């Protein structure tokens, strides 16, 4: 049967019908809100390349998380901006650093908010790489204990989920064993499994002061040209005990996201990263696109490609637009 008997427009005639046949849903429950946390009190320092986002002290982070929670956003992910950096990123596992203090304060103030923490060394190392560096090379195996120590310190502070983003080989299994050995078998791992060496992390690195001081991350983050390799990375992480896997960034990798969704049964997350946020905000600020519609269309596309969970700086805006 074809035209004129078949007319797809019949199902687009009214909003009620469109709603009835809609394939993809978008709700505040799908979002994780990323927050940059730092020391001090009453700090709410704007991030220039991410208008509307802030570096937050613990008290300000709790206030904003309360707002997110009130809008129906179930989770936040914390990134730390430490007081000092050194060659081994020792502040990453410091129980008095911003991530650990904020995780404790959040679990105290909002016990049913899901607290996710980003586990990486790049915010804490003076060279800005995600692992230990020797003779200009980022070492894999010697970095694992440091990452595991950071993850355990987050769990001890109350994190529900730890999210390793360093892309070292074997880190999911290493972290899983360390968590279990310390009595945190209930803490889940959200693995940044397919994390690409992307230009779209630029604003984040400004926000977190984590730009590598030499070279780049191409010897550990994935080559943007590769999709099959993402399936391999995801399979390895699931085998090592990842409870959820992630594709990052989101928009330039929707094809990878769809393939990962088909390949695994664990929940799949996608990270709508800082550069994606900055692009949309910059165009909207110039009046070049309709901000609210662009936000919802973007997030819907990420869900349609297969993400169960979307990490997005637009979480609160989108939740408001969705009537949360
Ligand atoms: C830390 C980390 C980065 C992001 C999340 N975790 C930066 C990087 O790998 O350089 C990027 C998030 C964003 O751009 O919003 N390794």
C-alpha cells in the first residue's frame, strides 16, 4: 500500500496523536547533573565558557543539588577542583577535598539523591594528565592504585556510584576489587568506556583547570575515527564489572551510542559534554537558534540513539521545560 492510501501525516495531525505514537520519552529522571566543586563557602564562580554553570563550594553545591532534586533530577556527578596539584595527584584521594566533603554533605542533606563522583587524576595532577607520567609517557598499571584509592575515598564519603573517566586499561576491575575489599560492594561503577579524545572537552578543562601541560590525551582516550573499538572497550568494562557504561561525547558519537546500546544489556549513559553545551549556549545567546527547543531536541536525540541516562549541564533547564 502506498500513496494515496498510505499517508504518514495522519499520525502527525494533532498533538494528542503525536504524543500517542511518540517513540522516545524524555523526563527529568533521565538526567545526571554535572557540578564542579571547590573549597570555601558561598562560592558560586561563573565559568566563562559555560554560561549558567559555576564552580561551587560545598554549601552552594548542596543548594543547587536541592533544586535539581526538587525538579525530579535523580543524580548529580561531582568534579573536584583541588586546593593543590602535584605529580601524583595526591589530592584525589584526600578525604578533606571538595568532592569528598560535598559527597558527605549531599548524602546528609539529600539522602535519596544519587551521588556520582568522577574518578580521574587530571584535575589533581600538576601536569594535567589522567595518570602518572614518566619520561613524557602516561603510565597505565602504576596509575591504577591511585585511581582505586580515589574511588574508595569517594565511596567512604558516601558516593553511590563512582565513574572512572581516565581510560587506563584494567581500571574498572581494579576499582571493583578495591571497593569490595574495603566493604563497598554496594557502590556501583559507571565506566566511561568509550571516551574519545575530543575537542569538545575544551570548556570543561577551563572550568576544572585540567588542560594537559604537554602533549594531549590521544595515547589513552579513543580515536574519534573508531566505532568497533568502542564495542571492544565496552565489552571489556562489562567483563571487569562495570554496572553501567558510557559513551562520551554524545552528539558527534550518536552512531557509537546506538551500536553500544545494541551490544550490551547494562544501562548505557551518554555525556552531553561541555563543548556541546557551549555551542548551543553561544548560538542561542546570539539569537541564532531557539534555545529551549534546541535543548529538548538535543536531549531527545541522545535518548533516541539509545541512552538510558544523559549527563547534561542542561539538566535543570530541561527538567523545568519538561514541567518537573
Ligand atoms: C576527566 C574528565 C573530562 C571530562 C569528564 N571527565 C575531561 C577530559 O577528559 O579532558 C569532560 C567533560 C566535559 O567536557 O563536559 N578526565
